[in-house]
């Protein structure tokens, strides 16, 4: 069990920069809270216990549903983050095997009489006290949801957020096509503030097909690349700030489909806050 605790300590050490990031930027993160926690988890204990113990034998775990329910109650009753509590859980299981705790019973039981054929008491206790069913576990969550439940946009935003601030290097950072995992709403909601903050300490270079990223993140310089397939795939580049009239028109043409198209849509939008 001490080795498992060392693994948990290693998790905490590796994720310390994330915890620091969450602490340092708690005010900025209030609208999209990020949480990290590390603890232990009990995995498949009931299924494995009943590989050894018959639920057709008289005892605390008699009956398929009743036995499974007792195991669940035992797991729910412990503090899974506390080693001593986990040890007490193993002792509780042993106690359930030695005494029939079903309502109206409360009598001694022989462990051997509850074993399935082909298994020994030694094997059962090696399983219970070996505790290989206790797994060091960590989880990163945003808005109360684990990574696996986040949308591609939320997941991409979270990972990019963490990389922007946990990597303390001041070398230029190249981000290749973040729009593959980020929709426009995710960009505006999660990334704009943090990219603006990160670029104060390092140069951020984004390669993108979405000019909206350059605009909302307030790019200092935009480099437009063109490929002329009719001229042997000739590649040309133009650069300039958003404020540059020529570059500004290029952005509008690509992002909005020319000024007339932009004005047409603008007339159809309305802001309820006005």
C-alpha cells in the first residue's frame, strides 16, 4: 500500500504546476472552473471477491443482489483517500466473512465453507489484503465535467490553456491549426484572455485557416499565404497588422466574404443587451 501512496505522491508532484495555475488564475477561471484531484479508487472489488466467495453459501454475502449491495455500502462508508481507512475496509470484509451480518443472523461462519471450489482461504486473503484492487487515481475536470465528458472544443481549450501557462519557457510557441479542436465560441469564451496574457511573456505563432482567431486574439501581425495552382503552385506571402488597410480588407474578405456580405449579416444581428 505504501508503494501505491508513492504513486499518488508522484501524481501530485507531476500535476503541481496545474494546481498552481488553478490557484494563481482562480479569478480569471471563475467562469470556467478547472479542478484537479488525486486519490485512490477501488476497482472491480465485488466482482473479484465473488470469484472466490460463493453467494450461494450462508454468510454476509448470501444472495447476488444482497451481496453486491453490502459490498457497495462498505465501499461507500470509507474515506478512499485515507490509507488507514482502506486498511479498515479490508478488515471489515474479513469481519463479514467471519460473522453472518444479515438481519436476524449475527452468527459465526467458517470462511472455508463460503469458498468456491478450486480456491483456498490463503488465496482469498492474499486478494483482500494484497489490495491490488486499490488504484491510484487522478482526474482533471472543467465545469464539473471530466476530460472524457468535455466536448472537443472544451477539451482542446482546456489542454491549450494548461500548455500556455504551465510551460514556463519564454521561447516562441507555435500552435498548429487549433481550430481543429476549437469552435468559435470556445475560442472567445476560453482562450482570448489567456492568449493575450501569455503573449506578454512569449511570442505566440498560430498557423490557422480561421482568421477569426487572429482577430479575437488581437494578433500583432498577420501573414497571409497564397498558393497559385495555375502558376506551378507558386507560394506568396503578405504581412501586416490588423490595422493595416490592405490586410484589414484581406481579413474581411476571407472571414466575412467581403464588406457587403458583412454589412448584410450585421443588419440581421441584434444585441439584446443594448
